């Protein structure tokens, strides 16, 4: 793990957004680990999120590898703003862009460029390269809709990555992998700030997961994990 990833996990724990215990998920599974991004709602916490996304994009994509940061409505809007502010603090100035749930019916955006009615921000270049940012990936439906809008905006453009906070590396109840399915369907790689395996490994290494919780975590991802997570669990046994 990179230092910024370790610092980010530390931050999630300090904010109590990342917790270890027993948590019943919507699927009915009882997970030993839970991430609640809804608790990352203060100015300071958004700043830390923006820093983490900025560091991830610069390390994994590079400052010259993208042109626009796109945050889909609604959760992605403040995340995109936080990220471009953090990038600017590192000397990398990028525009932020979001979509509107309802098309604007007044002002210059509504009258000049039709696609601008559906955008919150300046219309991008026809060949713009986007980084999309959101908190999590579940079904991926809203992200697919956003990708279609971006293709309309920039017919020659490309979305180079979807950045998310954490990849739980867990299969859905039907056995599918949401992250892999999204990447396969759209051609857009999903880039998490941290993965579940990285997070658990760091917490164990730093003495913040006791033997009982460690055993429960390994058992959970041995049963419900993606192939990558199951391979990681096997290395821990």
C-alpha cells in the first residue's frame, strides 16, 4: 500500500465511517466490516476524500491522462468538487463537471448548446477524457447512464476510469461481481482508493484487528469474496 492509502484507511477509522463488528447488509448477509460514506459529510472530511481521490488519480492515471473530473448527480457532485480542489492544491488544475437530473430551461445553457441543458458546468471538448468519481459501485446503473451522457457530450472522448472509495471485493447474491461486470460492459476500469484486501491487511498489520475479528473477516470473504479476494484469503490461512 502507498502511504496515502494507509492514511486514508486511518482517516476512515477516525471518522468511524469504516467499522468492524457485525452488520446486516441489504442482501441479508452479516458482514464483519462496514463502510458508511454518509458520515463523510463535513468540510474537513470532504477535503480528505478529495485528497485521496486526487492522489489515486495522479498515481494510477497521471496528471496528463485525463482532462475533466465528472461527478454524477447527486453524491458525485461534491466528490468531484473536492477532488478538483485537491488537484489544484497539487498544481494540477482540472475542471469539474456534473449532470442535471432535470434539464435547465433558462439562461445561456438552455439556449446555446442543447446538451448543456443537462450539464452542471462547462460543456467539454469533443475529445475530452473523463475521470468519473463516486463513493461506491453497486449495480452501476446510474454510472452507465452518466457514461451515455458523456459520450453525447464528447463523441470522440473517453472515460478513462471510475474512481470509488473502496472495492469490497465481494460478489452479489446472484454470484456476479459488480465491479468486473461494470468494467466488462462499459470498458471503463474501476479504480478504488483502496481494496478490501489492502484495507484488512493493513489493519491486521497495524494491530487493529484482533484474532476473532480477523477469523470472521477471512471466513466472510472466503465465502462471498471475488476470485481475487478468495485468493488473498487463501494466502492468509
